[in-house]
C-alpha cells in the first residue's frame, strides 16, 4: 500500500516525495463479502477505501439522490439566497406528483399551503418526501428542471464524476444515475461543508400536518454511532442506504445498494460498518512540522534542507498489519534550488480508487529556503 504526492515547486523543477507504508502480505485485512449489488466503505478523514464492490457502476440511486437535492439547498442557505423560516408554496404539480395522492414517499403537504423551508428540509431528509423536494425546487429555482440543472452543474464542481440528475426526487427516470463512489464523495462534502445542517440527518422522527413519520435509516437505531444519511428504494434500484457513523475520532461513510429487502439493507449495512471499525484503524504518523528526512540541495545556498510534514499525516491501516508496518521516505534528489515550503493541504474530497492511506505532503523547512 502506497501513498505519494507529486509537488511542483513555485520556482524549480518537480520535487517528488514518497512516504511508503509496507504491510506484510499475510497481515492484510480479512476478506469481506456482501449481498449488495454495489457497495463501498470509506474513511472520512483519510479517504481510504476499506471495501468496494462495483463502486463505479452507474445505477439508479432512488431517494439517495435527495442528498444532492439537499446539498444544493444548503448552498443557497449558506449564500443567503433563502432562509430557514421562509415559506414556499405547495403547487398543484408538487401535490399531484409527490403528495398524498401519489404512490411514492410523501411529506403529505396540502395543496396551496405554504411550508417553511426548515420543515421541508425535514420532509426531505426524514420522510423522503417527493412533494417536499418539488416544492423546494419550484420555490427556489422556479421549476424542477431549473433546479436539476443547478444540481448537475454543482455536482461536477464538487467532484461527482459519474452522476447525472434528471429530477429532484430520485424517482425512476431514464439517465438518472449515480455511482456508489460518487455518493461517498457527496456525503463527505455535505458533512464537511454544512455541519450546521447535518444534525437533521440524525433526527429519528418528524410530524407534519398531524402525520408522524420515522427516519428510515436503520443504522440510527443501532448502537454503532450512526448519524446519517439517506435510504433509497425503487423496484429498479432495490433497497439502498448511504450512511455515516462515528466512533471515537473515526468516521466512516458507507453506501450499499441493490438489496432485496429492508431487512437485508439493515443487516448488510450494519455488517459492513462494523467491519470497517473492527478491522481498520487510523494511525498518526507525523505531526505538522515534524522533520522526517534531510534532502541534499543542488546549487543552493546550503547543502541540505530538512523535509517536514506540511500537515498532520494520518493513514488508515488494517489492525493486524500494525506490527509489521514500515515507513520509508524517498525523494528525487538532489533537490534543485530554489526551494519553497508547500502550503498546507486539506484531505481530498474524492476517495482514492483503491484502499490506500491518504495523500501525503512533505515540504522543506521554512527557515532553510535556498
């Protein structure tokens, strides 16, 4: 398992630094199997992919695509374009396509009433209300089509590579697809970008117009630290769940789809989440500013320069491999002057394509610039 970063100095050729973690083959993580058609499990902090199955296969996400519907709304709240206590009208279109007169999940909004944005958020997240999604789209963007166009634009901006949205509800629609990997990217972005709104996902019930509905996320009712995010189900998609759970200082993001029943969804998601917490752990290798090696300098004012960690370096590794873990630093040297310290970095929002530690950045010490 390897982690590496290619960095170009601002005034000089490429400087290559590699931090290599070698785990003995017999000590790798135990194999895991799941009934899910598509599945992926990702460490929130490091981006390490702990398990994946058909994670890049485009599939109908059903109501899990409502995470994107909510994400776009949260951006508008953040930007001051709408407020939580604003009210939006329930049109006949929203009432007929997603209300109590329809066959899908509904918040049971009443025709011609005005609903508070905060209530609509809970209607989307807890009740999976198709009517709530359409009311938001029409009230914020003028039409569902206009809101969907914004969803697709924003999806590309935040790193969803294989997602195409045709509606705001996740109801069957030709070409409306996501991948399990994209769902983890979206979940990580939502948790990171909008912590002020993430608490809605952990609420277990919501009553509106006298009708109480429970949150359908089965992991919220397990003692595993789950606090989000969203279920999904259609005949074509099967039963799916995008979930997040935190134990101690570790948070995992999981997606399972294509399951045959609610029971299978509950059982498989719990098994996979438990596997991630039980089998892997995060290890802090270096603190920001730690010197890990001394590099030779070519044509500089000094012969050597310390290489330091530009950020805390944390990696996700199998618990059984810790005893045999070895760390080595390799750089392409001598390093030509001038050398500048790399700026601090933030963990990538896009998980790596295979299990590996997080990207690592080292930099010369700031006091020894050449």
